[in-house]
C-alpha cells in the first residue's frame, strides 16, 4: 500500500508491522490496495438509498426484499457476497405502529455493502449499551421523537445476520422519481436513528 | 479480567457522540489496519471468529476502535507463530 507521512506513534507501528507481514509474504501491497478500494469505493450508503427508493415505488420488490433480501438485492445490482463470510441480510420495515433500530451489542456488525463504513457512534459502547435498554431516549438524542404508542424494535446484528431498516416513505413525495426519492434517504434512516 | 463485550443494557458508558460528515477513516493508518485484517482473513491466517475473540480479549475501552483492531491482529499473528 502507498506510504503515508503520519508521524504519530501508532501510524509508525502500523507501518512497521505491515512491512514485517509483507516481508514474510503474509500480505502484499496490491492486495491491501484492493481490499481498501472495495471498501471505500463500492460500499457506500448510496446503495442502501437505492434499495429503499425501489421498495417505495415497487410493492412487489418491497415484498420480495422483506421476505428474502439476499436473493432480491441482485435485482438492483447489489449483493451481500464479497464479505469475509456469508451474511444474511434482514430488511425490517417501519410502519405507522412500529419503528426499527439496529445495533450490534457484541461488537460492530453492520451491513457495510449497503451502508458503507459504520460511523464511530455505532461502534461505541455508549450506543451499544443504551439503545437496547433505553431506545426511546437514544432516538431522542438523535433528534427522533416517536409517539408514545409507537412500538420500538431493536435488532441485534451478529456475524451471520445483518439488518437494514426500510424507512417509511415521507408524505408529499408522490411526484418524485425513484432517483429523487433515493436522495431523501439518510444513512441514519437505514440504521433507524432517523425517520428517513 | 472479565470480558465485557456484550454491553447491551449496561450503564455508565457516557453520552453517544455523533460526528457530522464522519470520514470512513480518521487517519491513513486506520485504513491500513482495516485492509491488513481483510487480507489476513482472506488468506486464512485466522478467521473472523478468531479475530473477534482476539479483539474482545485484548481490547481496552480507552483505546480507539482501530487501535483495538491493530492489537488483536498483532496478537493473532504472533500466537499463530508467523512473526
């Protein structure tokens, strides 16, 4: 991988260790570049936005997506493959009565292929510990206040199962195209810490 | 030392800090750690479960996310006798 000029001790330690791995033939530079390329260029939340927009305009796609996301993603040119091991994606739908939110209490499991790299707060012990016991409070911290009678479902991801929220389509969007609808979706909406 | 990785429902971890427009990596070395781990798992030097186990048993709540990853990677590569 290309060198950087970060003088911090940890940056130096990482450079040294990487050099040792390369010298032992355990990794090679082009392989590292490829791994990073796949992560930063192909995996972005725009993928999730597209899936949501399609589900909003195509009821049959939506039904297939909720039933079996892994087999439905290829319809929009996406897949849950390419990760380090097979993962089942569950798409959970927000409704008038139910709001969904995703966490990984054990570590930081996240559908990177659809949402891109996870934000630091998602990986923080503060979020992971609190969203399961006080979800309503946590959502309020993110600026999302739900009616008292809305049921909140918290989904705990793991190595085999990943979750993505299908937000409710905002009102007043009947005239928007699929591409315009995709622009209305946010990363936090796909995690459940925002309405859309 | 007890392992407290399953933190669901525990109290006392402070506020949730949301960083606006957060980049995928905060420094280049974090990207290197990420790529290194993917390559090593891809080569079968260790698997994802072993990696998570290593993160859990070597992690410090005072360290950053990718610092903990780096510690786990070093630990596994050493334990498996590669360095």
